[in-house]
C-alpha cells in the first residue's frame, strides 16, 4: 500500500472528505479529522484511534502499526506502515478511525440556542 491507496480508501468511506492541516492531507467526516498523511514522507499514514484500539492494533501487527512519538501517540494517534499493510488491514484500520470519529461527532453536544426574552 502507499499514500495513493490510503487516500483512495479513506475517501471511499461514507461522508469522508479530504482537507489540509498544517500543509498535510487530512481526511474528515462531519468536518472532523480521522486520519492524515502528515507522515507520508516516512512511509506512514496516521490514524486517530483510542489508546485501547491502538494497543490492540500494535499487539496484533507490530510490524504494521506503531504509536506516534510523544503525547499524540499516548492519546491514540497511530502510524500505519503503508508498505507493510495489506489492503484489508488498511481498510480495517481506516474504517476503525472513521467509525470512532462518527461516534465522537454524534456524542458532541451542540450549544443550545440562546433564550429569547419577549418584552411585553
């Protein structure tokens, strides 16, 4: 797999759109990022997972997945080594990040509209 495959698969997910964050391609659903190609020069795609999902992916396929260095990695941001990933693995990983983002978008509470006071 490569960056073009990552982009193709990410954009095939329902409602996914490509954007740009700090000069790198990102993939969003509902206006919020679920994956990026910020590390494509190093051969990685990046996934926004939970720390628990990240641990499971790394445990199952340590040659494919690794936490991003530092605080981002501790929050679940995960590299996927594109050259070592099969299409099925990449599809599953992107789908997991996409689904997590959809779930978070659903849980995000909208601010209530300001109350209007009627003057009599």
